[in-house]
C-alpha cells in the first residue's frame, strides 16, 4: 500500500482529472516541490504578481489529458516565459485567441495590463474546448468597483469572442457573484434589511452581466449591446434547477457553515453547444479545509461533435487516445512553456517517488543518455499502472538499472591502466609516451564502495581473457541494445536475472567460466570493518617516549593556537608538555626528558 500525501492525496480523493484552484496566494518564491512535482500531474500557475493575494492554478492529470496551449491573464497582454511578445501578438497557430477588443473595454478606465496584474486567470486550450480558470474580484468596497467591473467586462468579452470564433468554452472558478435569490441564504430578509427590491438586486452591474451570459438568467429590461444572447450554460444548476441551500461559500468569522448560511458564488459554466456532454454535476459541501467547497462536473464517456459520437478522451490531448484506446503515454514533449515544471528551480527534476517507481527502459537511442537526460526524459517510457498499489511498473533490465547507478559515460574514452581502472587524463603527450615505452602507471583512482567487500580481480597480461564477464555481457536485452559498461566486480546470480536474460546466458558461450578455485584472495569482512574503523574512527592518541598513556585536549585560550588539538601525558613519570596532534614528531617529549619545563600550564 502506498501512502499518498499533500496534493496527490487530495486529487485521489476528488477523483478528478482537471483541478482548478483559486486564491492560491502564492508567488514563485513560495513554490515547493510538493506543489509542482506532483507525480502524474502537470500544473499551470498564475500567481507571480502580488504577495499573499489572489492566484490561480490548474492541475491536469497526465494519464488522460494534455493541453495544447496555455496562457495567463484574460486580456492577452501578458507574455510567455522568456519572451517579450504578448500572447495576443503571437502567430495565429500559437495563440488561443478571442482577446477583448478596445471597443469592448472602452467603458473601463483601466488598461489591460492593470486588469491582468493580480494573477486572476489561467487559460488552457484542449482539442475539445478552451478552459478558463478564474478568480474574480470580490465586492468589498467602492474603491474596487472600477477594477471589478473592468475585469468582469474583459472576461465576458473573451468568452463571447472565443465562441464567435467557433470554439467551445468551459468557464469555472470563483466568480464572486450571486446569480439570484435562490443562490443565497434568507434572500428576502437580506433585501428587506438593505431596503432594495428584487429587481434592484438583479440589476446590479456584476449580477446583470452574469445573467446575460448564462441561459435562463434573470435579466431586467432590455439586454445590453453586445450581450443580446446567452452563450453559457450553468451546469450545476441545470442538474438541480430548484434545489435550495446549494451553497459553495460560507462566512468563517461568524461560523456560518454548520447552519448552511452561505451563498453560491463558485460556478462551472460551458458553452451551449456542449451542455449535454455531462452526466453529473454537484457540490461537495462535506469536504472541509476552506471557506469554499468544491464544485464538479463529470463528462460522459462519449460526446456528440458535429453529429458524430466521439470518445471524450480523444478530445483531451493531441493523439494520446484514439477510439477511446490509449495509443501513447504522456511524454516530456507534452509540457507547455507555461508549465511550472519548466521553472528553473524545478526543471529536469523529479519527485523521489518517481525515482523509485519509474525506470527508463534501455534502448539503442537511450543507452548513451547522460543522467540529466534521463531525469528529463525518463517519463517518456511506456509504463503500466498497477491498480493495487498505484505504482508504475515498467519492463526494464537490470543492466539499465545498474547504468543509473554507474558514473556517466564520458564522451572521450579514458585511458585504462593494468588494473582495468581509468586513469586521470594528464598532458596530451602522456598517453603517447606511455604507449611508446610500453609502461603503464599504477592508477591511484578512488575505489568504489563495492570494492571494499568484493575480491579483487587477479591481474594478467591478457586483459580480455582474465577479467570476469560483466553484467552487460551476461545479459544482453536485445541485439540492438548498447552494452552497459559496469565494473567486473559485480556478479549477479542467475536466479536474480529475468527469464529472458537467463536464456540468453545459457545460449551464450563466455570466454572463461567462473571457478572458485581460481580466486587467489578473499577479503575478510572483519578486517575490512577494522580498516574502515581506522579510517573513520577517532584518532588514536599516542604514547610518550616512556610508553605512558596520554590524553587528548583542546586549547581554548584566545590567540593563534585556539582550538588546536593537543596530547599530554598525565600519569606516572611522564607528566609532560602538550604537543599538537599530527605535528609530525615521532616522539612525545614528556617531563621526564625536559625537567626544565615543569612550570608550563
């Protein structure tokens, strides 16, 4: 059983494939690994503007969907990462489109850059539709009214423009608008307290704008210019048209949630031509942790597009599914420039769980990848999800696993000494001179940890016949696979090899069979342990020249000799002078030898 934590555990509880979050209140400096490197998920974040304020993030499950374009902001005035060109000025094939026109924002005194300065919108495009995740400004005081109406006007224009271009639109998020009296607790009492009528309540600018956008919205009087027809469908309300108390937000200061004294301000809207794509939609008021509760909608397995039934999975990525059957896995190529995984702090990194559950398969093309290439492309390999554990299982050889543990293969072949270990490269003439004189220097390179516990390979003049067969020689996954360079000290029993490897090992004819009698030296594990203890243990304090025990001391007197290790004989006739540890002297000068120094402290 795998214990899931953080966002991954929450996503599994929600059973969602796309999760839209609002009011994240984080900046780039606040991002952590568990926010970005969620196994099996990608994330697009628009929260790098004001600290502790607003913020939107959209998570997508890589197994079933992959957006083809992504933008931040609603007006298109912002720029992609590492670019100075705004989204609305990109080539047609690189932009999502539908950007508000100047004539549509003429009544707003704020410019487009100001409207998109608070990190309130993320826009993703799938082959099926354009997803807009937004966090609209709240109605707090009159100082924010101009910004609020300006942002809602830009949002309304963007939605209508996209639909006019023939694209389907899916709008979701915290709109901070109550549609009508059914969507708030004790509406009549609140209207009476405020001294307004129901018509006045529905005619407020933000509420009127939303009702003109949504089918069956209550609009008082004539519709506004440019908003003559409703183009969006309130999915959750369409499944529960008369339900009362279907609230999504409660005031925490008065503890209003237990009594369900709240309002519905979180919505899932879709364009009219896709309103029958859904099989279910509801709120999850039982999920705690916020003053809001989640709202969800479930797609049908098959949807109607231009009179034909199509699997919804076929429309959620670029070629991952065909006919409802998975044709390829999500790969690093599906990452968009807006992905948080491409932020320099998280680029070419994986979560610890991925390192142990997903292993890159060995192939001719991948056999020569460096470790950084494996990190960034390891997710491209075919994998299979085990329903019992949620772990990824992959067909990979032991040779490929050992390649991950071995050092990165150098582009330039290294010189080998008589022991089969690589030598450090010296001057350009060293290798030629060594080859000419027929002399080889004994390498003093660092040994691997395994070398302390495995017997050394005997040296002979014929290197090819004397060295034991490596794992890559014993197990060849395929004829085209690149051999993996491993140390001759590795020996893997046949019982640990895969069946295919065991068959290949039986059919192969090794140059020399292993014979225990040929082993001339065996490493004693007790002796090896003592060697490590001497190397890593506490330094042994010497004895004085009269073979009397000494003790180790540390000076604390201020000055140049502060914190210098000393040894001093304190017993018997060897009451002696303090001498620095490791000073190079072969003898310890004690008091018996230097009687004139008895007054030393």
